C-alpha cells in the first residue's frame, strides 16, 4: 500500500524526509502523482484540492499535517466513512503559548505606544497596569487554550475562558455556551481567539461582538481568519472602541498586497506563524496515527 502526501508549504521537502525516516518501509505518492489510486490507503495532507480523496477507493483514513481539519471537512466529496486525525503536537502547543504570551505582553506593556514615541524621539513613561489587574479571555479551551492559560497564569494575569461545553481548569474562571459569550467579552481587556472554523464561528466577531468588548480592549486572533469580519474590526478600531489587534490569521492568505490591514496603525500583522508544526516531531506522531488507522484502531489523543 502507499501513502498520499500533499504539503503546499516551502518546507515540503523537510516534511517528506521526516516522514520517510519515520516510515522507511512505506511508499509515498506525492500529489499530483497518484500512480495506481487503488494502492493508496492513507493520506497525509494539508489543504488537498477538493475531490481527490473521493477518488481513492481503498482509503482507510486521513492525517492532517496541522491542528486544523476545517479544509478537509469543507470538501463536499469527502468520504464520510473514514477517520480524520488532526495533528496535536506538544511542541505546537508550546509555540502557540509563546505567541499568545508575546502578543498579550506587547499590549500589556504598551510597546506600541513606546514604538510610536521612539519615532518622535520622545521620552515618556506611561501609566502601567499590573498583570494581576489585567483580565485576559481565552476563547477556546482545548489543549492549545489550556497551554496558553498555563503560561499566562504563571505571569500573573487574571484568566477567564470560554468554550462550547463546560470545562474545569485550574486558575481559569470558565464559562460555556453561546449565551455566556457576551459576558466574557465584556469582562476582559484582552481577548484571544483560539477557536476552530465552524458554521457557528465563521463571522462570529462581527460588529455586534466587537461592540460587546470593553472600551479600549485588545483583540488577538491566532486561529482562523474567517472568524473575524475584517471590515467590522477596522471600523471598531477607527471609531476608538478597540485599542488595537494582533492578527495571525486572515480570510485570504497570503494577505494581499495593499490590503488595508497591512498599513493600519492599530494592527500588528504576522504571517500565520502561531503554532507552526515541526516536521521532526510531527512525523513521529503522525506515523503512530497512521499505524492506528491501518490497524482499525482508535487514534489516540496526544
């Protein structure tokens, strides 16, 4: 049997080499070179073009090269009787927590103001807020959110969390259900989006949700771009309701040249770098997932 491999990143060669080292006895078919499609039993892919998987008659399962599986689920021809395993790598959780802590601290310490002062060679110490007096809301309390809570809690921030279902997490005041979301938004001065892209979360942060946030609150989105209505965010920033935003995910990626988000004075743009997966560690985890799929076993959660 053979493995279908598709990686659109510029690190594709590194990924393939890591997989071949972890699975030396397997044959890899690199999309679009499928060969005999009946020989492919597992796919290891990221953003594979729609319709490809439905043409693999002996497909047993799919492994995602990243934490998200929304691109796979959007395929209208996706075979519905096969397991889909997403990548949950402890290193990715650490990287996400590092990104979130950096973005939170950047705003918390007022570095944007100091950067602007530097351009004017203006020396002024601005008022500060202690971490214990700053409330950070984490929307999405899965493994990524819990690792972020662990690191932010160690820095002394007050933490509230929101998820679809009830959670109990040490050091975090947890809320759940859509009816409690507005209260969470109103209670925090920094809001971090760690949600997947679903029918319920697409366009979730529209004008109403942004207006529900505190005056001068700060937004951090390091999950999926389609969760935030970009025009509504710009309006909330221009009106002075929100103080700023750090965005790592966008509706169109790469973010097009000339897009208004690039040059907005209150927005920090990063090119989807939060929680990057790493080939060496991911290959070992995905190899274990592949063996479970082939043995018709439940894929373990990391």
